[in-house]
C-alpha cells in the first residue's frame, strides 16, 4: 500500500511538472517579447545599433533634402514610389560593408591596402577626399540655410556647429560620439510631423502618388528620377559604416544584427525622403512654387503650412546636415588612418592620435570657412558634389564587390556569385544615374525620348 501510494504521488508530481513545462512553453509562444532570450537579443541589438542606422540617416543630407523638396514641389506625390524602390538597393550595398567590418575587424581602406596594395589604397583614399571635401561644403551650406530660414546669420550657425562637431569627437570614446550622433539621427524625424502639419491630401497621395501614372516621357521628370536615385549611395557611406563597425568592436556573432541595423536605417532614411516630398507636394506644388534651395523651401513653407511646419523643416535640415558633416568627415579621417597606418580610433586620446584628430579638425574648419565666403555659389557646388559621386562611386563599389565576394577574405561569410552579380548590376545603375545628374539638366533635349 505504501509503495503504491508513493508511486501514485510520484506520478502526480511528474504530471504536475509536465503541466508547468507545457504552460511555460505556451506562455513563451504567446508573449515572445517577454522571454529572457528575446530580451537578451533586444538588449544586444541596442548595443549593435548605430553604424548602419547613423550612416543611412546621414544619407538624408542637405542635398537629398533639397532634391526631395524640389521633387514634391514640381511633381507632387509622383516620386514617392521611387523612394520605396530604393530601399532594397540601399540595404544590399551597405549590408556588405557591415559584414566586411564584423568578420574582418578591419576598415575599408585597410582591406584594400592589405589585399590590393598601398598604391590602390592611396588612390581610393585620395579620390574619397574629393567627394568628402565637396560634400562637407554642402553640409555646412545646409547648416547655414537652416538658420537663415529664421534670420539667423550663417556666421553664428556655422560657427556653433563647428564647435559641436569638435565636441563630438573629443568625448573620449567611440560610443559617446555615436550616442550624440544617434540623437541627431532621431531629431531628423521631425520631418514626419512637419509633413503632417502641411495637411496632405491622402487620397491623392495614394492614388496619384503610390499608384498613379508615371510621366516617364517628360525629360525633367527623368532628370529628377536620376537625381533622387543617383544620390542614394555615396562613396563616404561605404567607408564610414565599415570603419564605425570596427571602432565599435563588432564581430562575427554581430553580423545578422548589424544587417538588421542597416535594414532599419534603409527604411528610415527613405521614409524621411517621402516625408519631405509629401510636405512640399501638399503646399508648394499646389501653390505652383518650385524653389531651388533648401532655404527657399523652408521660407516658402512658412506662409503656406504655418510656422510650425517651417520650424520643423529647419530643425530637420539642421540635424541632418550636422549629422552628415560628422559622418562625412569621419569617413575620410578613418580611411586616411587605415591607408597610411597611423592610429585612427575615436577611442584614442588626442595625445595618442594627433594626426587623426588634426585631419578631422582641418576638414571641418576649412569647409566651414569656405561656406562663409560671401557670394560663393553653393548651388553649383551641390551639383559638383553629385558629379564627383557619380564618377568616383565605380571605384569604391568595385573594391566593395571584390572584397565581399572573396572567400579568402570572408570565408563562409563571402557573398555568392549571384548576390555579387545583383549588387554589381544595381551599382552600375546607380553610377549611370549619378552621371546623368552630373550633366546639364537640359542635356535630355538632345535625346529623342
């Protein structure tokens, strides 16, 4: 009797334990976000978040804001589908850089130097300098324009921004600098409420924008397609993301989360482009106003959409411009250190990496001074930036594809031939579109299309 009672008690206890296990499994299925494993992954993703997201939001710089604003002012909601189509292209190309950084723990310039020699590395870095320097002038012109929308002299806005950019790199570590950059990235999302304040016509947005006909027979429209698409991939984006991945000490186990970081950034930057298009389509397009500069867009918005929309546009323009100025200047500063072999980390103090910090300071100081020159043709410089991107991007993309497809470099993480072919074709399209943008806008008049 005692034995049977003990056996019955054990059986009951075992059933009880099985029931508890089943209940825990069911609860994990119902509430996956509250699992310890899911919580750990979420916290780990927050540690990985940064390089991809920041570089993508920086892609929404002064030139891109102006292009999106003109697109909405001239064609309403028509160019919204293009922004959506550009998301996978952005992701595919930039995710290569994150994988290279995580697996090799080396920057883009360092890998070119190691596998293709000093001369090729120096050549690639020298061409990068041309893009970076002209892009920095564009970013400081965006900073100046954001202040001038409300009558703030550009001497003040550019001067204060120069000091902020100095402060960011002298925080003493990569993580602190990245946290400040993330704040500027998130501030750029004010474009979304600015678009809402513009009171867009959602019926037209859907049926004339997302699902409307495309005027592909219009030469001006084709040029704007090229302008929007050609500015999506910049040479400095590839250098920055890979170097930032290394400076953040990400490794092989972070590859998937780093790619998720890139995907989120790809979506976010195109959502912001759409927000600017919606903002100007709802106001300037209706009023038949087509401004050519970011300053003119902001000033035109105030009487049409109200002071709040104008203020938010100015804040968004400023935050995106200063973020891009940081990213662009760091791209070259890291690349130069990787190419010529001196210390090149934000985790190094000034006394440990004087040349690294000196190059960064010189870049932002000289470009800021140029913007302050009275009567400088900033619009012409913006066009020249697009031209430089279009002609230099093939060099950077060529090295990126060669590195990412090499099993000798990435081993099991190397991209397949099919993936490389897809990225190569997409990259070629981006290069062609960038070169089209660099040509005079009326060049299509000589083509029979």
